[in-house]
C-alpha cells in the first residue's frame, strides 16, 4: 500500500507563461518546492531554477523572451522580485528581506518596473517604480489606507491598475497615470463591491474586469477610459472568477465558478458568440494566459482525482492538449477518487452544499469532515494528496461550504457576519445529522479537521 509520503511526492505544474518562441515557462514542485521549468515542444522539460525556497509566481517580460518572478525566503511571504532573462540567468531586483513586494508590470521598453511594497511603513503599501538600468527606486503614490495591490499595467505602459482592499467583498479598483501621477477610481465609490481581474484591450483604451457592483455575483464589465464609464458585458448565474483577453482582442476567456467547479468559456468578440469547447471533466481551472502572438489559451486544470497540470486550447480549432505532465509517485492513478456534490438543509432551512469523497469498501465507514478556512474561503474540487491518502485508508471525506463561504454570492457570504458567526457551527451540526440520516455516515464514526 502506498505511503503518505508517496501521495505528497506527486508533482503538479501550474502558472504557465507562454513565450514568443512557443516554449512554455511554468512552475513545478517535482524537486520538492515550486521552481521554474521550461517545456519546448516534445522535448523533455528543463528545470531552470533550483533555489532553496519556492518561486511564488511568474510574470511576462515585454519582449516575450524571459520573465519576472517573485520569491520569498522560508515561507515568510515577504516576496522579492527577480528577473529571468532569455539566457536563463536569474537576477534579483529587490533585496529587502523585511519588505514585501508585489509585482505590477514592466514598461513596454523594458526600462521601468512597477510594484507595490511596504518599505516606508510595515502596514501600508505604496506604489513604486524602479529604473531597471540604474536601479533607482521611487514612490509614485504614497498610501496610508488599506491594502494597495497592483493588478495590471496597460499595454502602452501608461496606466497601472491597483486594488484598494477594505474587505473580501469590498475591493475597489484604482488607476495610476504613470505619466502625470493622476489617480482615478473605477466604479462607484460608495458601492460595497469587488472590482477585480482587470485586463486591457490592446490599444489601452478600455479594460475588462469582474465586478459584483449592484449584483449578487461577479460578472464581466467594460471600463472606457476616455468616457470613464462602466458597462455590463456578460453575466452568469454564478461568480465569474477569472478573465483573460487575447493579444489581438479577438477572444475573451472567462471561468465561471459553478457550484465550486470551474467552467471555461471563450467568447469570440468578432462574432459575439461563445466557441464550442471540447468536453472537460469537472474540476478546477485557473491561471488563464494567452500566447503573446497566437489564439492559444494556456491554463491550469485539475480535478479531484487528477493532479494539476498546464493545458492549451486553440481558440480557432477548439483543440485541447495537455502541455505538462508528471508521474504519480508509483501510485495507480485509477485509485484516485473524485468527489460528488450534494446539498443538505440546515437548521433554518438554508440549502448548504458539500463534497463527498466516498472511500472504497462497505458504507457507511469512518468519515472525516474537512472544514475550510478563510473564513470566507471555499472548498474546491482540486486534487488534494492528504484526501487521497485518507481515502486509500478507507476514510471518506466530507467537505462542506457552510454559510459565509465565497463563491455563492454576496448574500451567502454575509450570512455569518458578526453575531451570526456561530450559525456556521450549527450548519456543521445539521450536516452531521444529515449524513447519519442519509446513511453516508455512522454516529460515533465521524471526526473533523480544519485550518485557518
């Protein structure tokens, strides 16, 4: 029988960043921590970095030949910004171990790096720039309120979008004119809403973003810079959680968070219709990135029974292919178990969803309740090594999204605010009663775990 270590040794690949030469940079933890790898066609993958610490995220370089990346030390989350050039040589750009840096973008000429950091004050993030030739750094916008996190730099290098976060459901979008120093707010200032995932059109005249302004769930909106107007583009019954526009503006890709599962959709803006996509198993999709010159969308995809890897979709032919691969540490992948989605009625009549991973063997066997943190997080059907190990030991997993969880609209996420916080515990009590009554669990054979 496989050991628990074998399950945690199963590698995953994510954060794909396509290059102009059709190679792919991505992160993979096959060496024990996330490092930068490169895939060139059918050639064996190459590991490009071998740090003692993880690489956190990859960002594109204007020339499409290298990348920028962030890395912390010892898991302290105080990220420093690095550059990996076309010759696979890594150079550290920021070196302040006590400071957290957030990547914002690089000007089209490759000379100026934009980022946010808390060097001036530990609890405030200022918007800053660095001359990549001289190394000179300066503060562009000094902030003494909230979090200020860079989101995207316009293709012409003029506008830096950033989020002022006052709460998970109150996250406003601002824009800095890097030429004049002017700042402006996108959306209605008095709204309690999120404005996230902005992506610019190629000519920098407008941007698309996700917002739940005046709506319970997030939908796609378009902001016209000249008119300073925000208009609706597309909405679904569920939150839209990710967004990416192709280089020539032809295709707009989006991910719908449908009951926790991801559903990919690609809008052909020329025909204003969604393209036909191949059938995909229900799972988790993220990290959308278009090829810098071709209508090929790269993304990370996993299911409850399949480790995450990078896939590519050709938007014109609808051809889907797996780009990165990895072994399963000697474990039969056919033994992995995906969850089924159920709902139960809680103490006050609220319908609450939960995922059920049914272990092999006679039911009802032992059941472990896995309760997510956040608290405004969401249990998602991704591949989890710990779950798969426990399942191999005959222990079924029940993972609920009790009231207060994200992904089901603003009304649902606020159901556990303040004096209602303990209603989440009553949800768990109702879930246990439901599991026993439905025959999915046996009284006296349940346990619970959680985090955060």
